[in-house]
């Protein structure tokens, strides 16, 4: 399988491979690429919804989102829609998906259905490198500490994204504690596992100390030399390791340039482990 590396930090685009031909043998190869590069991209993929689910299922059991309603007949698929004149889009801001769940998703698959001529790229960031490059003193402080991750709730979601629907669990909030340094269950590598969207507090520290430390780490995680940026084209697929990365869907839809175009993606996620 031929790949083009997307940046020096992470990301690989697989060239000329039709995911319709994925089988148990070449799946191993794709999974190894995913573990190595943390996010893999494919372009010009024509997949039925059934095939999309089938491919995702090779990574493990597919799950439904905590508070977003799935599409008709396929509740496992969440359709991410940004209306033409909407400035916001779901996924803006650094995060790893559903880190507030007890067992946050292992892998996320995204497929682009409709992409504006300009704007709406996604940036991914390597959280193994983020840990590796973190100040040694900070590393010592966070060793063996846990942090609380809390969802923003579907109320926020319904109010901000006009074309998306909640699954009805309005007002529900999910909250869980995870180690700040987690271990990748497949590679054994250490990962910096906090994010500015969902991580609210470090367990056992006074509020001000916790927020100073978290803000320092969030700033470090934003470093551009830890990231890669993907410019979507229609029918592209991204498969991302949600344990070792964060991502940020850039909402650069400004009037006279990026505004005025719909952006539609299908998303599917795979059940993860409890971080350790
Ligand atoms: Fe996301």
C-alpha cells in the first residue's frame, strides 16, 4: 500500500486504494498504518452506507453517539451538517471524541459528502508527541493523576447547530475520570490525555492550581509542530485513532469567502476501552 505522509508529526494518505476491497488480510495493513500514523486518509471512495458500517466494524463494535441522533435506518451513523450560512460547525475546538464517556471511542471514521470550495479543513494532533515534548517538571506533576471530563450537553449542541438533532437525552451530562497520561492498549505507548473541550479539572488539586496546569498543557497541545491539516474533497475518508490524537474542525466560514456553502459528513465510531 502506497502512502503519502501528511506532516512530520502524523497523518498518512493511502494512495489508490478502494476501501470496497478491504478484507481481513489487507485490514491488518490498514490498522498498522493507523497505529503508526494515527490518522489515515483515502480519497474518491464510493461506499454504500452498509459498506461504510461494515468497514468500521472491522475495527470493533460500532456504537451510537451519546447525545446526537443517528440517521434513519442507520442509527450508528451521525450526519454532521453545517448549513450554508452557518458560521459554526460541530467539532470546532480541540478535542478527542466523547472523552467524557467511561469508555471513549477507539476509532472514528469520517466520510465527506459535501464540501465547500474553501474552508472547513480538519486539523489532527499527535498526543504521544505532545507527551514526549512536554516539560519534564510538568510530566512529573501529572504522573498518576486523573482528570474529570464532562460533556457540554445536548442543549449546547441543539442551539449551536441548526441542522443536527439530539437523540432526546436533553439535559443529560456525562462525566468520568481518566488518567492524564494514558497507555495505548495496542502499542503500549504513553499518551497525553486531556483536552480543552471536555477536561474540566485535575482530581486532587485546588481549583486554581488545576486550571493553571490544565491551561499550560492545553497551550502546549496546540503546538503546530504536533499537527497535520487535511483539506477535504468530496468522498474522502478519514480514519482516526481517537486514543492517541485530538482534532479540530476549523470553522473558517467567513462572509465573501468560505460562507454560503453546506458541509456534510458522515461519522461512525467504534467502542473503546476504559483508559488506563
Ligand atoms: Fe470530533
